[in-house]
C-alpha cells in the first residue's frame, strides 16, 4: 500500500506537490472511483493513472543496447548519457534509474539499467562471479601467450595492488579476441590488453550472465522481469 502522492512522484508522473492537481483533474482512480485524497494509501494494482495502470510500480530492469558516444553517468558535464534513451518519466523515478556497472563512452553493447539498488549490488559484486563477455579488436597481432596470462589470476594492472581475477581469453583472429570477466574494474579490458602491449581499438559487450542482445538495435532497450537473476 502506498500513498497516492508518493506513488505518482516515485514513478515520475509528477511531483508530490503536483499530485493534488492530478487528483483534482480526475486523472487518478482507485478501484474504479476517482480519487480525491492524495494521502490515501492504495495498492498500485487498484490504481489507474489517465486510464492506464501505473508504469512498472514494483521497479524497472532494462536491457539496453548501448551505442557508442554515451556515458553511464548522471552528470551532465560528462556529456550525453544512456538515460537519454529512456522515456522522460522513467528519468524522474525515485529511486533513480542507474546502470549495473558501466560501459565507457567508447564501448558499445549490453548494458543493464535498474532502479533496484539491491540488484545493482548483487550483479556488480565480484563474489557472485556474474560472467561478462566482451569482443575486442586491437592494434597489433595478439600473442597466444596472453591466454595463460589472463587466466592465471596474477595479472596486476597499473596503479592497483590486487591482481585481476582469472579471465578467459579466446583469440578470434590475429587482432580480435573475446574476453570473459567475472569482475568489473575501471576500463578493465582495455587495461588488461595494455598490460600485454596492445591497444584496444573497439570494444563491445556481447553478454551479461545468460543475457544477450539478440536483434536489439543500438539505442534500443527492452524490459526484463525483476526476477531475471532470481528473487529480488
């Protein structure tokens, strides 16, 4: 049960102060009757807003095909961000919609967005070992000796004290590789190749856990059930 003004505000329809205007205009019904008290508590399943059920009242989990050029930050000074791909109302939700980990501006591919903080923690925690698969192209022929180096769990990135967890490296061509990680350090794939003397030219995340993009075009997204990764 949630207060109507809180429900409207948290789902991004309007502010709590504006909720009174929405009710006065007859835009909200509970159990088929026009609501007239913003402090009334109601089950979201019984509420209609402009004749429609509330938009994802229990939370959002989205699979996004992140295009190049967008950052995973809410800071406007960092440039265009992935949240601009979403409906405006979702960008006003509280809790705020955020990314599960980050892909930098020059990396494309599968990205998860959610307003469920517990889910963010679960999926980004190294102890859960959720595999993330990336395809990279680099500026020089790759030495097969990198395969055991990535897998050893001893690769130390510049400026860090703890080595990377073991990672699977598969060579898909002289200058193309597929990397599977179970952690998500800052620019990790790029820095791992850099430690091996190669510069990453293109980077694309193909898979997150069991999720793949399928035919989802760059800039598009699709909702996922909140229990995709188990009970929330």
